[in-house]
C-alpha cells in the first residue's frame, strides 16, 4: 500500500505541469493551486490523481472539453482546464476562459433577490404585480417565481417567432412588453405545481433592476462580482463575444452553435463565468458573506411537496433534501452549446464545478466525482507495510 501511495504521489506532482491537451493556468491561480497542492494530505492527492485520470480520459475520447474545479472545506482538491476555447483558431482554454453558465445563472439571480430581501427592499410574499402594476398574471408572487410555481408561460416558446429576427438582441424589458402584448395563456394556476420556467427568472432580473434602481448587470457587478473578486464574471451584455478569453460554443461534432435574440435576456441564463470565480461565490456562501444562514436556509428549502425524490428551493435544485448529511444543492445548465454543473454538498462544504463549451454529457457526471471523493475519503491513511 505504501509503495502504491508513493506512485500516486509521484503521478500527482505531474498533475498541474500541463500536457498537450491542457491550457496553462493564470499565474495567480497557478500559484494558489501549487500552494494548495503542497498542503494536501496523501488521500487528498489521491483524489486529485483519480479526478485527473478520469477527466483526461474523457478528454482523450472526445467526451469532455471544459473546466473543472473540486473543493472541500475550503481546500481546492482539483482544478484544471482541458481542451479548446476556440476550435477554429486552436486557442486552448485557460483559467480565465469564460463560459456561458446557462441555467446556473439562476443561482446568482436568486441570490441577488435574497440580498434585497435581507435589506427589506422587497417582500418575496408580495405579488409581482405589487412592483409591476401592469403585470398580466394576477396572484403570482415573487416567491413563486423563485421556486418555479408561478405557472407562467415560458417566453422562449411563447415568443418563438420574435426570437429569430436577424440581429435582434432581446432585452428583459422587450420580453416583458411582448408578453404583455401577446398575453399568452398561463400554463397553470399559481402555486398549483412545480413547473420549471425561464420566464420566472427573467422577471426576477427586472425586479432586481426596479428595486435597486440599477441595471441588473450593474447590481451584480457592484454588489457581488467586484466584492468577491470574481474578475472574470459578467453578463453577455458586458463582454465581447469575440474576445480571446470568451469561449465559443460547439455541438458534439465541433460545429459552432448559433445564438438567437433570447441569449440577451438576463436572469434565467446569459451569465458568463469561470470555475474559479464560481468557487469564490460558493465559498462566500459557505462563509455567510453574501446572505445570512437563515436566508440561505430559505433558498435550500423544498417548496414542492409533490416532488418526492428531488425538489427546488430558491434558485437551487435539491437532492437528498431530507438528509442533513447528504443534502446537495445544485443547478445544471444547458444552452446553445454550453453545459454546466454547479453542485454543493452542505454538510462537508463541498463544491463541484464543471463547465463545458461543447454539448457533451460528461459535464453532468458529477456522481462520478462524488464516488471518487467518498470512496477515497473512507480509506484509512497508510501507516506503512
């Protein structure tokens, strides 16, 4: 066992030296990673080695292109980027490569709403029409937008014809006005059942704007991203999509995926970030730097009794939500060539982040990461032969 462990430790020293498929890390984060690596225990280094083996293998068979970060109790166990930022120019990914988070953006939107709730600037139990009197769907509360129990029509389907106008970048206000003009029928009565709907979070972005008296992206930058040091996080409206550190989206055959007008609607998606920046966000939540523990408990509570195996809180999906040891809060994303996973197990302050700019399923295989973490964690440290 001791000899095997020595081999593992030798191999793990190669982990962050890079290879032909791996982009170089940003110097600052490389220093952080190397310092953390030197502090890892033997079992933690074994976890790193196993994770690296898995993701390198997935990359070699064409099943993964993206960025991965795994951390536990404030220690980064694994952090790596693998593959292309831009396939046409052969530009490799780096730690500053920004990925469209897709629906993982909802986590940030919900957090912004709860920040305003804590400041007593809005009431989540009030109808949305209290803040927007011309809202066409009475009885829908802010809380029901947060937990997807509003029953509202999904603007992506209701406004389908408008989304494909050439060179059109739909704003949240455009979306709101078009819904008001077309007045599509609600899918369900408010609070009847869970019904995941992007309209909910696009409306919440408008609510943040109105209550804070700031554009949504300005509120996020000034109240979240800048204070937390999230230097490579911004909405689609604040970045140059042709910049060298903005990833290009691809399908499984490396064909570029085209955007449409809905990509510019904020709140439900269209936030770009990095694995490291999301780690900073996760750590700030664990350290109660953004919102209070009792407010986080609201976000991590199950609101749909009809959902037995999984559930939804405020911006978070919930797994094992009745088990204080295993409880996991997470969100996945899938949008126009991007897939993303942001998972947190609360009891042991675990964070798993997988971001991909190619439509491969490996970005969702967090269960394999959990298996490695939990299997190695149960193995005793070797005391010699």
